[in-house]
């Protein structure tokens, strides 16, 4: 019993001495984190300054990020379809397969069907009471989306492609021909 008490007292004294002298017990950890941040920052600046004629620009990097997000979205949609899941927030892109008549009952919705790269088709129900209509939409156009996936046997529905005026749901959007609709 005395040994445990002595160890506890010894540990408390060590902590007090460290605090008195300002010894940072996490110093090595903090230094390695800072070093990693510095190395990453240097790599990024070297990447952009090594070859000023490089075709990699911030737009290219943004496109690579968007492509990565869209690919991830395709995987999420495929898994959600297989598992019959709904209420899943997704981002991806598809090609317009068909343009349907607007749904004018209740909240008005612009409706069209997208074919995704994974072979699934989704119905997009875009609330045009809360967001502008997607202009000049034609069969064969690419449309990027960020909205909520709902399972259906036909492939699924994408909705919540607009801002939520009550701020209870994540804002969604559609992108077509360089313009964002939300």
C-alpha cells in the first residue's frame, strides 16, 4: 500500500515540476504535427512553382475534387439502391435521359430522369417554388447534383436540390452548363 501511495505522490511531484519549469509533455507530438504541416505546405508550393508551364491549375484541381466527389456519390447511390436505403445525401452527375412534365400538385417540381455512369437511372424532382428552373435542359445534357437520394425500384429519386428556407435540411443544388440552381 505504501508503494502505491509513494508512486502517486512521485507522479504528482513530477507533474508539478514539469508545470513549474514549463516543460511541454506533448512537445515532440506537437513538433511532428507542425513538421508535417510544413512539409505538406512546402510540397504544395513546390508543386506549383517547379513547373510554371504545368497544365495543372486550381481549376484542374477543383475538377479533380469534383470528379472524386461524383465518383464517391455513384458508389453511395449504388449501395443505397442495393440496400433499399433512403434519406441519403449524395453528390454526383448524370446524363439527361428524359424530360418529364412538371408536377404542379402541391409544391411545383421540374422532373427529369438522369442515367448515371453506374447504369442506374434516377428521377430528379427539383422544387421550382424554392429554386429556379434549370434553363434550356435537353436530352443528353450532363447535370451535376447534390441532394437527397430516396430508394425506388426504378433506381431512385433525387430531391432537396434547393436551399431549405427553414434551415432544417442540408442545402442542395443542381449544376447545368456552368450555372448552379438552388
